[in-house]
């Protein structure tokens, strides 16, 4: 699993992460994708200008923001498609009736890219196994062959657009290593936000436990101090003659027994406090 390239989410650059995780390397930067987006914008502007630069349609087009990128870092499917053409790769809409009518088993494909609400991520086969390379995850997620079709169907139900990648993907270390071995995953990766939340919850639990221990110790100290205070008062009375009341006087034997009881309790309390 360590050999798999997995770019984690930064800002809204999921299109960049999607492409780099697909190609298994740092192939594209935001500057590269912005350049492709500007080129597409210029091509669209030139096509609109063919209808007349004084036309209402052309003026309206110039006032509209780019449909290929925005300030948050989002890039359109046209940008992704043009970026992949550099590597001789093409995309086909998996959701289309034309592709579904071919009845191709998904495990026979090489990779998919998925989009929903402007978030892009990659599902790719490395060696003989499939991996979810979503940049929102803390690491690659192993997907079994039997689960792949169910996973894609679930994404479709949730509204994702899914595209099949066709062509020869660049060679990568993970492909070479996993071509000779299969990996197992004991624990599924979490979403990046969930991992941070788990750390916060663990810290809160630790703080609560420390507070409970501190309160328990303070209550124990109070109990010891209260009992010692009672004993000190008792011994003081005994030293003064052991008066129970104004008209009652203790005999020497009773006084001795009370003093001995006090010292026995005193030793027992201090022994307990030191444990």
C-alpha cells in the first residue's frame, strides 16, 4: 500500500488530485490546469465571436464567468479531458445508455473518475486489485472485485457522474509491485474530517478521565482530613480528662482505651492515604 501514490485534499483542488492519483504521480499543478482552462475559454470566445462581436450573445458571453474553472480551484470535465489527451487517454461516460448497452464488466476496465457537486476522485486498478483513491480519504481504500460493481451502482444512485478511462496509463511503481503480490487491508481509511474529529473526541475523553481522577482524589483527601480532625478533637478531649459531658469523668482505664483507639485509627488512615 505504501507504493500507491495518494494525493490528499488541499483546498478545492480535487480535479488536480483526481488526475495525479489516476496517473500515480505529480503530473499536474493548478497552474497547468488553469492554462488548459484559459485555452478552452479562448476557444469558446472565438467561436462566439464568429456570430458577430457586436451581437448581444457575444456581449453576454463576455460578462459570464468561466465555465471551465473558478477561483476555488474547481475545473470542468473539459479541462480534465484535455489534460488526459496529453497522455493519449480518453474518457467515456459510464452512465450513458450507449456504454451500459455494451454490458462490459467493470473489473475489465482500468480506471474510473467520478464527479458529484464539483468533487472529483479516482478509482483505479493497480496490479490485480482495485483502489478508491478519493483525496478526501486518509489513504487508498481497497475495493474487492465483487464489490466494485456495487460501489459504482451506489455512486450512480447518489447522483455521481462516472467516466471510464480508456488508453494506456503511464507506468508506475505501484503497478509493478502489485503486479506480483496482492495486499490486504485490515482497517478502512477514514475521511480526513472524521480522523480529526476522532482525535478531538479522544482528547476530550482523556481530559474527562483526568478530571474524574482528580475529583476522586480530592474527595479522598477531604475524607481523610475530616476523620483526622475528628480524631484530633477526640484526643484533645481525652487529654483534658476525657469529659463526655459536664457531669461525666472517664476512669484512667477508659482514657487509656480511647487513646489507643485513636492511635490505631490514625495509623490506619495514613496507611490508606499512601496506597
